[in-house]
C-alpha cells in the first residue's frame, strides 16, 4: 500500500472535508476498503502515515476536525485518530 493509493481511495472524502455536510458514499466505502486491505502491521502503519500527512496538510480551520470525524461519520472503527500528532509507530 502506498500513499498515492490511499489518497486516490479517499478522494471522494475531499468534498466533505472541505465543505462539511455528509460524506459521499464512495468516501465511506473507500475507508472500509482501506481497512480491509490493511491486514498486517506494516500496511496499517503506512496508511496511518499517509493519513497523518493528509492531517498535517489539513491543519487549521475546520478541515482537520472534519477529517478526524470521518470514521465515525462512516461507522468505521479506525484504530487511531486522524491527527497530525498520531504516533503511527505504535500501530500494530
């Protein structure tokens, strides 16, 4: 798994992160698919790092709050918070 793949999978989430409202169906499906593909610790750490990079780029304003709310909005149990300060090395 590479960040380019993570980014393209989560592209449908961009409108929600930028404008609010409800996430697009493809957004939640993308998050579910990423979690399903991340079936080992290195993949989970990679996805965490990609999301951390996205969070760093979205910091400031409402964007990071919306990005962090995506798992709950999509009823997906992400094992860590989407945040610029998440420690991806602690993900197993």
